[in-house]
C-alpha cells in the first residue's frame, strides 16, 4: 500500500533546494561563496536527498567557479574531504567539493588528466559526461590510441561491473570490453561503434522500425545464460510505491493521481504473468543502445545485467520512448506513430497486461527526473510523463478486461 512521502524527507528537500542552502554550503568551504544555484537534485525515498550546486567562490586568485554537493543520506564519514554541517532547524547534512566524493574515491583521479595519464601510462584528455554524487560517474578518455571510457563506481561494486562486461563480450554481445578494473572503483572500458538509438528515433525509423525491433529482440535472446547466476535487482514496476513517493515531491498537486497510479500498477502486476526468468539487460532504453544500419552494434551501461523477465526490458524500452515527446517535443516528432507499431509487436511477444504494467512503472519512475534547475519550465514535461504513465495503465487495464471477457474482442 502506498504511503505518504515522509515529512522529514520533504523538509530535507526543501532545505537543500531553498534559499537557506547557502548557509550550509558555506560550511563546506573556507572561501567566501558569492553566488550559488542548484544544479541537480537526487531524491531517493528512504535514502535521503542529495543535491549538486554550482557556486562562485573567492580565493587568492579572484572569483572561481566550483561544484559543491550536500546529502542527507548515508555516507562514508571517514573521508577527509567530507564536512558535517547543521542547519538552523537542526537538519544534519554532509557536504564536499567535487571531485572529492566520499563514496567514489577514484573520481579525483578520473577528473585529473595528469593523474589519469600516470595511471594509464600515456597522455590522455578527459571529459566528464555524467556524475551522480555518491553513486557513479562516467568520463570519456581520449588518447592517441583512441577513445575509451572510465566508469567510476563505489569500490565494492567494481568487480560486479567488470564481471558483467567480461560475461557479455565472451558471449559475443556487442558490449564494451573491459580494459582495467582498479581497487579504488575505476573501471575502464572500450568504446562501442554506432549511433544512439535516441538519434535514430529523432530522425525517424520509417520502414526500418520492425527490423530494428527484431534486432533488439535478437540481442536480448543472445544474452548469456550465466547472467541468471548474478544478483537480481527489482524492476521499476516492483517499486511503484517508491517512485510514487519521489514523484509526489516534484508534483505535489497531483498527489492523488500518483497514488492511484501506483495502486493501479500494483494491481496489474498481481494479476498478470511476467513470463519465465531469463537474462535481462536491466536498463534497456534508447540511450544505452547503439545502432549501425538497422542492427544493434552496441549495448552499454550493463551494470544491471542479471536475472529478470523479458517483459521488464521491453517495458523499460517502451516506457522511456513514451516520454521523449514530453522531454523534447520538437526533437521526436516521429515517436508517437512509430512507438505504436513497436507496442503492438511487443504485445504479441509477452503478456500484454504485464507489459503495460511494466511500461507504466518505468514511466512513473521517470517523473521525478523531469525536474530541472536550469530555469526551464519543466512542469509540462513532468505532467506529460504522468499522463504517459496513466496511458500505459489504462492500456493494461483494457487488455485485462478483454482477457476476462473475450466477448469484448
């Protein structure tokens, strides 16, 4: 049963994103902060709030742009760069200056071209592609020998990630090859060829749409059976209540709709057949799939490879695609029509009730991520994602009704 968002988490989110956050940030650095703004917000219900900030500080050389982080979640408190700060209302948070993330000890090296050059044994240029505080980061590495990627993870996760890359490449899956795995959580992998599926969706697949989907299904069919021995992670739809909590903090005015959505997803999950346990990618969506021609040429971000249900990979793919027109309406004019064709094909492969329940759960999980701190009006995007999740739920209920009453077919 879905419970309200805990009051203390709502207070934490308000404190770390409101005007009072400046005083907390000043407790992280000795220099004077002259300006700051929220850059990213990560709310994990039950596990705290983490916020990244861009800041301008005054040092001996004048004004310097900096990146600071605060979290109310559990943290590696033994890190020498970590600072404990207390708000006027007793709120306790921990903060640090990028790249000295307390849970990602390899990040400082990965963001320093000289340090990376020494570790890799050659001159290298760096580009930080993504950073989720305390969780992970991705850095593009360019050298004379070519391009590679450094994934910075918690040290305890490095072997799990490396094992998945080795498993896939040995099975002939076009995944990045493992190049090195260091004790501090630095994992270096090769680049894959191809164009992100997101770009293909943007320009339109046209008559190639069925062929591309067939290649996607074939790639999933070839995932190695050994993946069934890996740890299983719960799917997004299995955590509908969790993601409803996060969405409510972003769309509090739609609390009742979000609670009803989570209840509906839970109901369809309980009344549908997910199919057998099979190897799954675990994060199978357009940004993690590379295409050459009409064939899949690369499968990246394989951290979640393991046992699961095919319907969850398909639900991840379709759910993510369904929010693209809300994220960037002008960039994805072809998605509404082409997505419908893929939905109909996928509904022939798995239980359509289970598929639409999974699509709804994935889309629900994406609502909180619509919030942006760059001044853009993100509310239509978030509300569009909510409407898309409700569409999937309605579609699943319609399939369930037809299954119960064949005369409606």
